[in-house]
C-alpha cells in the first residue's frame, strides 16, 4: 500500500535516545569502522537469506563500497509495500548515525521471529539501510569526505544556496559543484532507483528531528504529515 507521501527527514540522534538497549549489534569496540561494518553486514545478511540482501550502491572517494542492506519478506513481496530508506553518517565524525541505522537492521532481522512488531514492519515494508555514507571520513574521524567536502551540502537540490560555504576550508564546504562527490552521486542514483516513500538520515551533534525545508522557512506542501511524524518520534525519546 503506497499510502505515505514522499517525505525527507533528517534526524539527529544522541546515544542516550536508543531507548531500548537490546541487541544493538555493537561489538566490544565503541563504534564500527568500514572494515568491521562490512563484515557484520555480510554476516547479518547471510544469517537471514529470506529477509535480507547485501549490495553496494557505489564507492567512496577512497574506493570503499557503500553497503546497503535490503530488508523485506522477499517471499511475500507484492510491490505495493512502502519503500523506506535509512542512511547514516554523512559526517564521518558522527558515527552514531551509522550505529543507529545498523542497530535498526539488527533488531528487525534478529527479532523477526520472536517480536511481532519487528515481523510486521518487515512484512509490510520494503526497507533499505545504508549505515555508512562517508566511510573515508569515518575512518579518519573527520566530518567531510576524503576530498574535504561536506557531503550533506553537496546534493544537487538547491546546491550552493545559503546554509553552505564555498570556502574549501569551511566545515560546511559544499564542494566545487552540485553532486561532485562519488558518495553523493551514488546516493542520488540509488534514491532515483528505489524512489523511497520515507527517507531518514542519521546524524549526531544536536538532539533534533529536522524535516524539510532547510533552504527556506516556508513550510513544505505536506507540513502536516511531517508534524505528525515529528510528534510521534520525539514523543518517544529526548529529541525536540
Ligand atoms: Zn551531520
């Protein structure tokens, strides 16, 4: 059922907001990096062949795969399921965006069999999760990608408008041109292909649930839907 409109959400999420501390998939190290995430995503997909598929949506500037987990009840897919897309850690020094999205994948798959809520989500939705959009930055604990570009400000939609900086030394440098960076090119092509009904991107740094628009203060056409989602989400955790 394609009942949901296209929505674009940006969620800033603190560690303390992981209100249900079960089966997060976290290992002994505090955060994944690209090598450990690669191994863990492959193992998770292999453990759930009927519910998960691992693929790469493209490569980083350094040449590291941008891994995607596709999660659905593949045997029962009708093609009418809402497409949900979750990604994380556009900013390499915000690894909790990645861990949040990874922990959602773990919980959906490892508790499909024993948690009716997880089963319902997987059965009724078609979910894609790219936990780590900026692996080069995350390996270096730096905000920007290997080319020194703020990936979150490199997208072509209203690229280069106020809210970004054209100075390469700036933390919010939007790059030399729209979608100049391979990570952004990969994510744009991926979203064009899957056409998500809901998109949530995990960041940290502020305890906020941000919804469009950001380039203008005018409300989007579906502001009421966003407000409803906002209130549902923030009512369950510490975000504002
Ligand atoms: Zn961020």
